[in-house]
């Protein structure tokens, strides 16, 4: 039941601790914790380990008991845990690669009006600190609680959730878990995620020295590059290239660079795939011929859209909407063309059927489809009272009339039993950027 006195007390406590919370978020955001390869006892690299240690030290400094589970996951809460009566808050401390085009240094947090700007402030270090402050507030105000609370933080959410796979295989999980890594109000479902790549059966000719684009499987790339030997090109072909394509000549090599607009592969609307821009320009100018052109036309088909129509896997259901399919990382491997796909498939879709269709389609285009990961969809019972109660609280506090939803993004909820998402992004009247 809504209690105005408690609400006012919580608001006052939060306001009194706001600047302290901002400093704590900035401290974490200054650590370049991009999940990488194992370094010593750090399974995801030293920077992720540093971020984890900093977060746990923060928890200890505020009087909580912390545990470090082999640098995969950490927890902040009480020393003894009644797992059957514990609600877990889950966040991640790793961030995606920074890319280019920042107006602010990504790991030097800066204040701009009401915003704190740095890589990871919203996804997901800010929410992690925010929930720590929620736990502090509840404790300091001595508010009655029916359940125990415990905050968990991991280090590999952006690259495959190996942290969660390790933790759930070795340690107990809370009776219910809430992940603050989405928009408000309640996210009760997540689409499945297929990650795979296509590899050309044939190799490109030596006319093409480099072909690359993108640096993260879940990010639509904002830059793509092709380097060619000028002596191998048809005379006059370069003049047919559009002016939007950047061209540099050095040492008999021609470097072509296409610029796009980055976006998350789960939400491709508004993004511009730089790989598509590069392929369109080169193919329409007739810069390549024979087998080289055929392979590039294949890649051009792969990145022509974002919903799988080109390869025959388009699908939509009422519960979770359209399947998305984005080509995100382009590379050459010993002359073979490689393109990574990030596919978010609807909750009722058939992942095996999708892969079977892709295998047949790409074989006909001169490529092999290689499945690398299938992260199954997550569905939390829409009729569970927590869904409506949290939605009601959010709408009452904000004056909104939002509904619970299913999203294309992937969070720890898909790796935990009895888990769903709740916030912390996109408050009413705000977007994701200043």
C-alpha cells in the first residue's frame, strides 16, 4: 500500500546522498572494463577484475558483506543468506568497446547539465550503484522488509554471459531475481539470441588487401573499410564511386571508408550499417568483377535489411514482435570473407528452423553458415503479481500509463531462474542521450 510518509523519507535520503552516488558511479565508469581474454586469475581481463574489486570495496565501505566468486561474479548483502527468501538484484560491470566519434572521453566521466557522461554509466554501472544505494536507504531508514536483498555484479554480460554460466553452475541463486538493465516498467520476456557467421567457400583475389567493419557482435557498425591494389582496378572505376565514400591513395593502395550510424543490433531502427554503405557503393560503381563481385554481392544481401527478409527467416509473433537480423562484424580470414550475424528471434520462433533455413540460403550464395551461440528466450510469467505491482508503482510515481513488455535485448534474466527486468533506463520525458 502506498505510504506518503515513507515515500517522502526515501526521497529526502536519496536527495541527501545524490552527489555521493554520482561520485561512486563516476569512479566505476572511469575503469575501462571491456570484457576480454583471461589474464591470470581474471577470467575476463584485469580491467573487469578491477571494476569488480572497486564495486565490492564500495559495498564494504557502506557496511555490507561482500563475496567474490572467482572474479566471475560478486555479491553485496548479508553474510548469511536465506536463498529461499532472497530477492537478487543483478547488474554487470563490463562495457562494450568504445568505438569512434565520442564528444566526451569515454572513460573520463563528465557532467553535462543533469547528465553524467561516460561509457557504462547507464549500461550498467549506474544502475549497479543505484541499487546499492537503494539497499543503503532501506537499511538506514529501518524500513520493514519481508525478504532479504542481495546485489550481484558480473563481468561478461556484453560478450556472452560466461560469468553467469559459471556462477549458476557453482553457486545457489535467489528465489527471485530482478535485473535493472532495460527500460521501465517490467520486462517480462526477452527474445532468443542467435550468434553466428557466414564464411565464403571461395577466397577473394589479391586485388583486395583488407575488408573490415564493426568491432562488436551486438553493435551495428558505424565504419567499414576496403583496401585495394590500384593496379588491379579497371581504369576509371574509382570515378564512379559516390562522394560520400572516403578515398585515400598511398603506395599503390586505395583505401575506401564508409561511415554509418551505430546502433544496438536488438533495436536497429535509426541505425545505418556502414558495411551496407560500403558494399552498395563498390557494387554500384562496378569496382569489382568476377568472383570478387559475387562475394561482395552476397555480403550486400546480408546487410540489406534488419529483419531477415533477405534470407527467408522473417518472423513475428504477437508476444514479442519481429525477429531482427543484423550483420555486424566483417573480416577477411586467409582470403575468405567472414560476416558475423546477431539475430534476436521472437519468443515463439524455432531456432533450429532458422538455422536450417540459413544453412540452405547461404550455401546457395557461396557461403557456409556457422552457428556459434543460441541463447534461448526468457519468459517470466506475465500473470505473476510482481509484474502488475511493479508496473502499478512505476505508473503511479511517474503519472504514466505504460504496460509490461517483451524486448529484443538480452540480460542476465535469460540465465537465471525466476527472473525479469525492471528499469532503469528511459524515464518519462527522457531519452538515452543528453
